[in-house]
C-alpha cells in the first residue's frame, strides 16, 4: 500500500494536522512533552526535530504542534516526509497495544453524557485535529479535557460553550454547564 500524507490547517495556528490513508490508532494518544513521548517510538522520533513542541495521534492523523519560532512553510515538507516514512515502516505509536473500546462508567446520566461525547462530539473535534475526554459530572457541571489542537486554541471556548454545552443541555436536561479542565 502506498502511503499518502496530506496536511490540513487547524483552528489553532500552532498546530497542523498530517492525514494519512491508513488507520494509525483506535482512540487517541497525546504527547504534550518530550518526556511523555518516551512511551511512543513514533512521537519520540518526532520530538527529535527541535521545532516540534507536541504530538497528538487519533484515527488516521497526527497533529503536530510547532515551536513559536518555527514557520509552517519551512517545516511542513520535512514533517510530511517523516510521517510518510514512519507510517510505511510501521513505527509504533504505543509500545503496548490496549483494548480501545469505550468503557463508560458512572451513573446513568454520566454514561449518557459519555456516549454523547463519544458519538457526536469526538468525531467533530477530531476533524479539527483534537480530542475531548470526559472527566466528571457534578451538580449539573460536566468537566471535559481538550487535547491536541484544541488545547490552547482560541476558538475552543466557543466550541465548548456554543457547541458541546448546547448539545448536552438539549439531550441531557440535568446538564447546566460544560467546563474544560486546564492541562
């Protein structure tokens, strides 16, 4: 199979989404630091580039966060070539494969919230090169964590309040507010 890599801009100017025509991972993995990347041969190699500041994998893409002093026109082709080579040589994202089927826990309301986030919100957030994970539900407040290009993105607050909060309030009347846990 010939691996094709193409890039997509994300709402976050510091990140770029590198799409491939192959499933890389079920679920997602976030490596926000060089230390975290030690667990991932693929991310560890990406962090060897001094302009890489974060690596996030989901389904068929890797979102790369660049350092402030790097410019996409200077590094995009280098990263594209690296991602193509890494996927072709089957460089592992994680050393240990885990069962990635969603396992929702908690009360009936919590399970319903997690299912909605998984079925409706996750695919949309992944389109922008990010990920969302459920943290808690307490007294009407749903706490989520935004990762990948969503982390630190200027429009993530709008997404959170206008999109996710409105959806959950419509589908789960007990939800009063949705907040994001800072990383």
